[in-house]
C-alpha cells in the first residue's frame, strides 16, 4: 500500500451529510461511490430535507456537511459551489406544445403539479409563476420529483422539476421536456461549519465532492 492509499485508509469515522431528495437520488450516488472507494473507513449517513431545516444541524455539529440550495447566509458557515441545477417544464407527450420553451403565461389553464411548499425549488417556481395569472393555473402540491414525473407521464398534468430528475423519462420518450423562459436555476453548494473543516472526514468529503463539482 503506497503512502496516499495509507493516508486515505486512515481517514475513518462517521460523516453525516444533509441534502434534498432530488440531490440524494440523482447527484449523490457517483460521489458516494467515489468516497467509499477512496475512504472505506468513513461511515456515511444521509439526511434529506429542505435547506432551511438543515442549518441548525450544521451549526450545532450534528450535521457535518450539507449539499444545499444557495444562498446560505450565516457567519459560522462556509460554502463552496457544487452544481447549477436547471429547472424545466415537463408535459405528457400528447399534451406537449410545439414551442421549444415555456413561459409563465403558457401554463394558464393547465393543471400543474409542484413540489411541496417550503422547499427552495418551490419558492423559486412560485416567484417565476408570478408573471402569469396565478388564478388561472390549477396547482396541486406533491411530495417528490419522482411523483411529479409519474403524474405527468400518466397525463394528469404538467410540472416544473429539476432537469436531472427528468432526464431519464424524457430520454425514454415518456415525457416531453421544455426549458423555461426566462430560465430558472438553483445553485447547489457544499456547506460546513468553518471551525470543523479540518476534521479528517469532512476534509476528505470536501475533496471528493470538489472532484465531482459541476459534472453531474
């Protein structure tokens, strides 16, 4: 075993990571596989939830590292860019328009399934929809991007989701995918408490995440 391999193997202990459901499903698997390969001694736990709910755990040390939606503003926390997540509109193919992009007013008169209120994606979508007559859009809350995609696939309505959550179904022809006009993004950032960055498990995880940044 060479010196680098010995150093990697020596990094061990629990690591609690907090992120959202979409990132857990669509962004984390290759990063976590790489982390396990490089540092098999790290015992990883993943918590899922909304960004605002994860901040107290990062501050009190019960969460080691977050992959959360920017901005995260607290003088005790540090952030590093990881991934820019494009939001897109999805529709069942029989209902899909001929236009290549969707504007807020294009959703008037439609049934729209949106992620539950309280999350960062929902806040961004609600702000984007303010350019339309909200009274003319039928909005139903739903708890996951996978459920949103399934409802669209079944012809029950349209949705606005993370592009990474819709790629597979769109590639298979089960839904049609449209970019938004104006575009809508959210930036995902790594978040940790500044005075804990030198903990070996956190430093190791930051290094692995950085090698995957913007590659999803």
